[in-house]
């Protein structure tokens, strides 16, 4: 636990006893952090001298790291400071990095370079950061608001995601009974599809007792985005009816993009799985005003 720099009698005696061999820097050496890129204040340490670094503000204790931790006889981290002393002298020119991160404010972190110099050691180091200007505070507040707004949008997007994204949710929804679901590829339907610059590169489907889904991997080779909004299915010799839902992986589909489009169709109750994905239908998927549509003539629902 870090304690303010009020040396005990034993520590004071130790420091006094070392004056014959190590000339400690004047008490209260000051280091002012500017936040400039590459800023790394140099501190002098020596065995037998306890160096106390007062950081002037709360720090993240778990963030404090020092190179060569095993080489320190003393290394304690407090709420606003670090106390250390090496076990043996550092080699001339050697530097060990001490990394510290503040809980708030700017600069947010600092790297001290710990080195040795014969006859010199820092006993007490007072570290301070410049007072933030009104403009700096305004910029920091604006950045914080932007982060909060972005996080709020992410949270809303997560809330908007449908609940049936897990197998358990699908099972509880009633869309799947004890017979499960069936799947089928519609290669012939893909080959005969018509849509101008809209082309399916893969067609397949899923079927259950009361529903069917057609999945189209659609390539948009045109120059404009395409946003499918509705679909209709037409049974052989029957009347067209609207699909229950149209979902896309990405909307609109950009020029040159390939995106999955799923069309959900409500079907009359069917018994055994052998009855699923048997009835021939035509499927048409369109944008909002119906000016750009993709038609797949042979799909079994």
C-alpha cells in the first residue's frame, strides 16, 4: 500500500547513512508531463536508495508495469504513486521502462526510463500534469459524447436483433416440430431466373410443417443499388400471393455485391416431411415500387 513520503526513522537513517556513497538528488525533484509524443522522463535509481514517485493523481494500479521486475528489491504501487529500489546497480547506459496509466485526464499515460548514474539517485520525484484549458476540456467532452452516442446506437442495434437467432429460440417459437425441417437446392430454378442485372448465383430452400423459406444469393451487376422489400409466390396454375417476410444480409445490395436474400412463405399445414418442398412455385422479389424484380420460375415450396 502506498504511503505519502514521510520516511520512518529507519528509512531516514538509511538515507543518511548512504550519503557517503550516493549523492541523492534534492528532495522534491519536479517532473512536468507535457503529453508530447515520445515523452519519457529519465529517473535515476540506485541500490540501497528508495525512490518514491508521486504521480499527482489517481492511477490504474493494475496498469503499472516495469521491465525486469525481479531485479527490484522494493517495488510497491499505491493509488497515486510508485515506490521502488533496485537490488543491484544498473549497467551504465541501461534503461528500464516503467509504464503508468492515469484514471483520467491528459496525458493519460507516461513511460519513465529508469537508469543508473554513479553517485546519483532520485529520492523523491513529484510528477504533475498541466492544467487543461477550456478548449481541451471541450474537445475531450465532445469525444466522450461521441463515444457514448456510438455505444447507444450499438445497444439499440443489439436490442433490435430478432430473438430467434439461436436453436433454442427456434425450437420454442413453434416453427419446428418433432420432424425438424428439410432442405433442397433449386439449381434449375437458379438457371432459369430472370432479372436483368440481378442474377442469383445460388438458390436453396428450407421447409417445415407450416412454412417454407427460399434463400437466394443475389449478384447485383447493375450500376445502382437494389433494395428488395417485398416478394410474391405463385403456385403452378394458381394466383400469386405475398410472401410473409423478406430478409436480407445487407440492404441495399451495392453494385457488384452479392448478398443473401431470404423469402419466407406461409404454407398450408403439412404432415410428413415427404410433403415439404414438393409444390412447384414461381418466386418474384422486388424493390419498393416493383421497378426492379428478380424472378425465379421453378422453386419447390
